[in-house]
């Protein structure tokens, strides 16, 4: 099975914004190594489209495509538009498995990046907990990595995901 990752952003009228996704794709490819195909696509306003990006993954030998919405929050595009467009693109390749991941959501690596860009050294923490002020699991959306309950009957973070 040959896995591909298709990184999808909104797309922009601004060329520099679109070019950045090419850079991100190349970085992810370098980190993933040659055993994974990494490509990018834009939901609208720029090329390659999701259909073109999906087809490029298949052309390069992908038998499974994992679409990643390169968006912060579980909004309309990452929860509705992108999954719909990926499904439409996949319909032309019935022998290829596909899935769509949640958007970035709340993740300690994003918090670490914010701190580093602000010149603050991050503290080591146990990130698998609910970070919403209400402490209600999944309040942050599909990408919530919460842990509910209290030790020793802790629900694993994966159980909080849909």
C-alpha cells in the first residue's frame, strides 16, 4: 500500500500565500521520507485544485490518500467543504482509499511554536487534557486531544476523538 498525504489550504489571491503551501509540502515530504507521497492542493482560488492534487497522488502510485486540511479550526471548510471536495475527487479513483483528517485544532506543538516565535521558552507539560475553560471534552472540535476522568481511570486521548 502506497500512502499519500494531500495537504489542503483555502487558496489565496496572493501568490506568496499559495507558494507557502508548496514549502510546507516539501518540508513534510523531507520529514516523511521517500516511503510517503506528499502533495498539496488549494480548495479554491489557486492551482492545483483538490481534484488535481488527488490525481497527482494517484499518478505517483498512491493507493491511499490522507487529506489534511491545513487550517487551524474545525470550521466550515475543514469539516464540510474539503471533505466534500476530496470525496468528489476520489470518485474518479474508486480503487484508492481516502480519508480526511481534522484541522490542526489544539495541539502542544502549535502552542510551542507560538511561544518560540514570541521569544518564550515553553515549559514541558502533559498536553493530553481538555484545554477549554469549561473543561468539557470535545469543546474544541474534532481535533480535541482531551483526557477525561481522573487517574487511574483515565480515558485515553484517542477515546475523545470521533
